[in-house]
C-alpha cells in the first residue's frame, strides 16, 4: 500500500484495512473450523503455514451438501468457524451461457433460484452454529471485477451478473442477521481494496468460480505450443500471500470485535490542529486572510465523530483554549457545519491541564481511562496524558491516519447495535443532569426525587432478545463485576440449557432511560455473577435487584439459603460490599474469592424509593 505511518514505512494491507493501533490485549485463537469450497481449501493450506500455533480443521462444502452431525472435534473446542459458500453452486452454470442473460425473464429465474439455493446452503452450513451456538463468520461473494452485461445500457441491471452477485450479498447479510452469534465478513470489499486485478481469477476463469488466479501445471511447457505460455505473473502480478494474510486479519479483527477486546467507549478530541487546521486564536482572526482550508482531513474527522456516536461511542472535547471565543467562532471555522459543540457529550475547553480534564470526563462517563482514546496533535500533551494514565490510548500526530484508525479498528466496532448503545449518549447527558441535581439535595431527598423504576426480565431461553445486550454488558464491565468472567455466546447458551437463569434489569428515572444496565447469572440458589453498569451506581438499584432475585429463589426452591461470591480483582472495588450491604454474611475466603450466605428466613429489604416490576 502507498499509505505510510508516522515513520514513513509503508503499511501492509492487513494493517491498512484492520489497524492494530488501538490494540492493547492479545486475544488468543486456538482452533478454527473452515467450511467451504476450493477457495477455503487454499486458505487451509496457507493458514497452516502462516499461523502454525493455531489448529485448523476443514470440511469441504460444495453443492447442497450436508455437514457431518458433529465437527472434527467437539464444538466447544473451536474459537470460531469460517464459512465460505461457493458462488458457482448458488448461481449454477446456467449463467455461463451469457447470451441467454439478455432475456430478463431468464435472468430473473436464475436469481430467484439462487436466492432459494443460498438459503438452503446457508442453513446447512450453519449446522454447528444452530446446534452449539458456535461463533460463525460467513464470507460474502466476490463480485466480478468487470460488468458482464452485453451492452453499456444494461450494465447494473437484472441481466448483469455483477448485479446478481451484489443482490446475493444483500440477501446474505439480511439472512445472517436472523442467526445468533453469526456475522458476515465483507471479503468483496477486502479484495476490492487490494485490487481484484491482483487476486481474482475471472480474468482467466469463468466468472462464478470466484477463486485466486493461478497458472495450471500443464501450461509450464508440458504440452507443446507454437508460442510457449509465459509465466502468469509476467502479465498478471498475483498478490496471493497479501490477500490470504489480509483475510486472516479480517477474521481476527471480527473475533476481537465480537468479544469486545480493548473496546473503545469514548474518544476525546483536542481542537487546534486536530479538528481543524491551525490554531483558532492565530489563524482564524478576521484580519488574517485567507483562513486555513477546511476540506480534506478535517471534514473526514467531522463525519467520523458522527459515525462513532452512531456506534454508541461517546465523544468529548478537551482543549486548552478560551471557551467563550471557541463558541463564538465555531460556526465560522466548522464550514460546512457538519458538527456542533452540542454533539459532544462533554466539553472541556479551558486552561486546566489536560490530564485533569480527562479525569473529569472519565468520571462523568463512568469509564476507566483504558476505555478511552485521546486524539491530539501535540506529542507533549499526548505524553502528559499517557504519564497520568498509562492505559489510555493516544493518537493524532498524523491527521492522515486518524480517521482510518478510529473507523476501521476492531476496538471501535460493535458486533450488534443494541438499543442501549444507541441511547448511550442520551443516558450520559441525563446522568450528568442527575448528578447536578444531587448536589442540591440531601441523599434521602435526592433518591426520593428520582422516581426510579427497575424492570426485571428472567431469561431462560437463548432466543430471548435481551440476551445480546446482556452478553455485551457482561463482557465490557470491569468495575461492578463480581467475578470478572467473560462469557462466549456458546457458554451462555449452555448455561441456560443446563438450567441456569440470566436476570437482566432495565432502569429509568425522571432524567433518562438507562436501558439494560444489570445482569445476574443465577444457578439454583447461587448467584454466580452480578454485573451492573456504573451509570446507575449510588441509586441503590443493586439492592432492589438482589432483593427480587432472593424472593425469586425462595419462591422457586423454598426457604433456602442463597449463596454468592466476589473475586478480588484490580478494578471491581465498587461491588466489593454489595452482599454485605444486603445482609449476607461472609462465610469464608479462598484464593481472593469471598463467599457469602444469606441464611434461611433472612430477607433483603427493598429500597423504598425504587419501584420494581418483573417481566418473566
């Protein structure tokens, strides 16, 4: 790639498309199951050579075949499976008779049959996903690099094969959304970015083969010709290794996103030379002309801010400037007016040291610095922030890298957008308003004024819609998390199948709807894990949840003791006293795990200022 890093070294395609700049923690992959056609068999051979520390198993999948009832090893030993459905089988060889595609009725019948075939093949290929909840990534189809239509006028219409493949990709994406723990990987975009001319074999082979260009062994002089066939790469340079390594990086990136590894919860932006060129006090004075241009990378960052917000990532400003002057000149500098100051959930424009402002923003957002990315052009400021918060991630030295890192890194992606993610910014604004109210009332008055309602849902089936958000909250919460355990979808499905229950709490008060903010994992009379967002900490929501869960256990099992445990973890101090506060007694401690018991005949008092509603 021609793109360069700060030290002017070229970026390899995997790093370009799937940046590692925000990666702090390695997520080990031990075993992958590959299911697919000859392209997947090529992946298998190459992956084994490039990544010897990972185990790969392969099941050939051509035509409308049936997978074995069980995979090569038990399903719970796989980190994921990668499925590639052959385009040739889906569209059939009828499309090779290109002259017949001039008939729209014939082309329509092919697409109709292809959509039905894709449904059948997809359902068969996702057998282990349906049976075991195995995390599944499905490759989409590579669109031919040049239109196959018979005329310029018919390009992109129903008689164009490229149109058909794009329709199949749209259908695939919609279909996959109905499966649990399954996601489409956009291989077509990867190949387009690398350059289909360096990868795709449709320059030689028929269009629906969709493989990598190669030279047949017979063409190396085994058969005499008037003119010997030269080596293929003298005409078509083939970037096979680059393509295969980029595809693997795509799998790794998606795996990190699904498991929310090093997930970014907030991005804090400087202003001068970060959101715009130059300094507002020097380069944008009315008497100074011309002002710096606003097109190019600043506009790209303005759009990036809205994209991050759409993903549920909070955005804030931390700038050493005069706030009144910035507010006065904002609309002059942000031109076109793609962003407003009101778009940022927190604005700190003052002369306070930036580490202090960032600490205040983290407190407002109830997040740790390790969940924050700080964007600033000044290396001194970045160093000062990193000194104060070694775990924070800082970027911004090269504006040509910033947008790509923020948009394309797996740490800023979300697997499934939940309603809570969509409403996160609104919830934070409500929380800030709530804290302002807190300062004007004593504790009892403040709690009574909240008009707080907790709605509890008891999940016993993996098909219930709240499960995705429960998994997301569990795997990203560190502070109020009694065990720190991260769950996979497969583990959670098995927990429910074995009789476990997952209780989720949705909270609202007069300021905002906080959404689903708490998860309890319950096995018989044991609270296995209690997770809660710190957004509602201090409202005694946690006590109301424990009280209801205890009542639920007693209704189901009789007047039994209820047990629970808390692991001493570096970040989970906010939850260390939850069971003591609910009148559990500490029974014993082993290897930094505290075990608690609520004896028979003892109840947990419901906080009087909270209304609890159950949805079972």
